[in-house]
């Protein structure tokens, strides 16, 4: 069973491999990161770790027994007890329930470890898999949005006080 780990400096090589391997797969449903992301990956990784250290974001990777990254599940824009949830699962690992399990676990951490009470999320209308994950994990549609020029839905989940 893959383990959800808080992003660390030593995750960089596996994370870069994950992003490169799945770039086309992700671009089909979420905005592409662009070439600059890959050209300046080391700088970006250090910047993410600095944001995490400051408590404004919490970045997680889903790691298998061999140390390969199968997914990312992140909380960004942490403020006033709320954050934005984002996630992506490797193409080869999709459809196996990993996203739902990882999102559920992160919701528990968000409430227990990070002291959050509300999570927001968005997905495009043409991403039914992501809509299903959000619905299965307790998020409710609260409105319409636009993501990179594509129509989408906004979601919200209130978190109960839980430990982890």
C-alpha cells in the first residue's frame, strides 16, 4: 500500500520523474505546468519546501514500496483554517482507488495535524474521475468556475475535528 509522505528534499528525483512521465496524461485534464517547470525544477522544489516550512502550503507525495511516486496530494493557500486541495495520480496507478484513499487521509491530516476546518477544490467538467473522487471523499459542489479557460466545478468540504 503506497504511503502518503510530506514532501522532503530527497523526494526531488522521484518527483521530477513522476512529473515527466505523466506530463501528457495530466495535461489532458489540468493545465500543463509548462517547460519552465521542468527546466527550473530544483529551484521550484526548494521554493515549495520553503512555502511548506512557512506553513502556507503542505505538499504530499504518494510513495510506493520502491520509493517511486505514484501521486501528489497538496494543500495550498493555507489561511484562516482553510486550504485548497489539489491532487494528481500517475496514469499507471489511476483507477485503483489511490486518489480517494489519499484524499481521505489528507482530510484527516488537514483537520488533526494542520488544524484546518475547511477544504476547497476545483475540477473541470471534463474530468469525471476527479469529480467522483471529490464526491466520494465528502466534498460538495458549491458553484461553477473556469480553469484555464475550461468550465469546471467548485467544491467544499467542512472538516470535523479528528486526530491522525
